[in-house]
C-alpha cells in the first residue's frame, strides 16, 4: 500500500525504481561509499564542506547543523579538525579515519533502511528549466507522500552528480585518480539503473521508518 501511494504521488510521467533486497541495498550502499570517498578527497571540496556545515549551532540559518550529519560527537570533532587544513584530511584518510564517516553516514543507514529508490523520468527530454521544475514537483510530491505515510527519506545525489561529471568528461577536479574513480561510479550506477539514462534520473535516495523523532 505504501509503495502504491508513493508511485501514485510522482505522477504518470515518472517511475520509482526500488532496491529493497539485501543484495540491492548492499550494492547501493557500496556505490554511496565510493562516492563519499571521492567527495572527501576532493581538494576543491574542502572549502565547500567548511562552508555548508555549521559546527556551532544546533539550528542554523545558513548551513547544515553538524548534529544533522548523523555521526557521533567524536567524529564530528574529528571532521571539524580535519576540514581546517587539507593535509589533515589527507592524513585522516591514509590512517583509515574516514571509515567512521562511511560507516555512520552510508553503511549503517544504507543497509538498515527499508530500501533505496531511483526517481526516473519515463520519457527522455532535453534538460531545460521547465523539465527541472517538473522534476522538482515530482520529487516534492514523493517526499510529501512519504511524510504523510510516516516515512522518512534521504536523497542521495552524489552518485548521480559524479556519474554525470564522468559521462560529460567534465574536469571537476585536478586529481586524475579521482576522475578515474568517477568513471567507475558511472559504470556501476548505469548497471543499477538497468538502462535508464543519467539525464532522465532525477535522484537516488533511501527510505524507511524513522528510528527517532525529528528535531523540533
């Protein structure tokens, strides 16, 4: 019943592809870890991460509160320390310190959620402002329907973004090894999408029952 309600919410021009078995959740989780590993190693991403995370306030008007990252307080402190200098992030990665972030942000919720999803446009269309608005409407309807059913969801945009960079051969980083990793993300995502074009994929994400009350 929940699946039927969610699929009806996105409208006839979109479809939801579900990945709910353990093997499917494992595959999507592995893909997410791979993309997080790229993001956290991007020298170009360091100032962005510093700007979008608010380590001071529980509720923030300009950024994501650190408490909303879904990681433990010690890991939040480690991330804050590492984001101050690029060499610190590199050092943390070499020592395996980033696996704490992978585990808490990607692996545990990725495996324990009810399932992953892909919101896909049924017919190919040129990417324009109008199609972007339509995609946003479908996503909002889906999210509101999920909330009405007592479910929570988390969009997972990174695989889609990195795969698009790779497909269009965009120089998103000066680090050649990370560009090669993005090509692997693209290949893995296309296999999981089963023939859908990246341009027709609005977003990925995970969905399930909440285990805690939202912050109020």
